C-alpha cells in the first residue's frame, strides 16, 4: 500500500508498533526493511524525515488487522 503525506511521524510509528505482524518499507531499489525494528525505523528513514514530513512510502503488511490499523491511521492523520 502507498502511504502519503504523513505529518505526524510519532503517531505513524505508534501505529507501526501496534501492528501484530511484520510491516515492511519497500525502498526505491525494491529492498524490504522491517519497520517493526527500531534500528530500521531510525536508520532507513532518517533521510525521509529530514524535512519533518513523509511525502510517500510503500508499505507491506501481512496481517489484515494491521492493514486495517494502517488505513485507519492514514484516514485520521492530521
């Protein structure tokens, strides 16, 4: 799923952390990084966060409840 214009990064990570299964960030090169890992969160996304907002990410979640949680976050992120 594509996630766009994430303004509240802290809440985004809280939504990721609340997921039960694996949630991956797909890089431009096609690599998949486990966003449940704090190290991956900080290291792999540091460049994206440099301006305080995430313009667009491609995420893969494997559990239906996690997909629903992320969709709910995207619809309610202000």
